[in-house]
């Protein structure tokens, strides 16, 4: 969100410190909606004065998300395999992300008349993983 130049309305599974920067720059439209907070003590202090946390029945409601204004869903992925399956959860036995919102937000964007679903995949993923090879 550091590159945002136009005002944004935020509806998300989890909210990060980036929302504070949007507000400081005057780029936050309305009150954000989120299920979780993930960030610094500053984020938690900021959120204390805003009733933004809601249950998944609200934040992930495909019908609500897909109505009205253009809805752009930006989801992250760790990797996409050759048959277009998207890994959003982990590497080896390490959990990197959570399940839940990805299909809801993608579907809502697809159902919105002017919606767009974006899957952001890093060009490189730095992950330390040690594999043990059994002796032959």
C-alpha cells in the first residue's frame, strides 16, 4: 500500500500497519473492515479507537463484497503449480499464511461487474528449508 496514489477502501481478512500510512496520507476511504490485526503496537493503538474488527461472516461475505463499487481482490500466493493450483498456506511443514479468505475474495471480485482478482506471487521466495536425504 506504500505505492497507493488514489484513495482506497479496505476490506480484508487481516489488517497490517500499512493502513496507518494510508490514513496519514489521506488515502483511506471510510472505516476499514478486518477480521484480524497483524502488526505493531502502533496498529493495535490505532485500531483501539476504530470499531473495525468483525467476524468472518461479515468480512468474507461474497454477496456483500461483490455488490456496488468495483471490487479489486489482491491475494498473495507462495507458488502456483503447473496446473494452476495456488499455494497460500506454507512451505514444507512451515505455515506461512492461513486458509479462508482467498477463495471468498477471488469469487467476490469475479462476481462484481467491474471486479478484478489479482494473485500476487513473489518473483523469489527466500525460505530456508533443510531436506534430509536418507542414505542409500
